[in-house]
C-alpha cells in the first residue's frame, strides 16, 4: 500500500511540474514576442530621430537667430 501511495504522489508531482512547465513556456513565448516588438519600436524611433536631426542640421535652424533676436542697428 505504501508503494502505491508513493507512486500516486510521484504521478501528481509529475503532472503539476508538467503543467507549470507549460505555463512558464507560454509566459516566455509571450515575453519574447513583446521584446521583439519593443526592439522594432526602438529601431523605428532611432531612425525617426536620426531623420529629424538630419533635417534640423540641414536646414540650419539651430544656427539662425529668430527675428526678434536680430539687432536693429540702433
């Protein structure tokens, strides 16, 4: 009788470990998809930022003074 109880306990333990492993695998897959999406978003934002910097420097906006800073010769 003791061996049967021990076998049942081992089977239960195995079942719960398999269930936990499946749950963890699902969570890992979900997180990996989320990380991949975030990596794509960061790459896209980096590209947009570079384009904005190139436009800013190309048009020399940063180097020209606004009209209200111009000296009036007075």
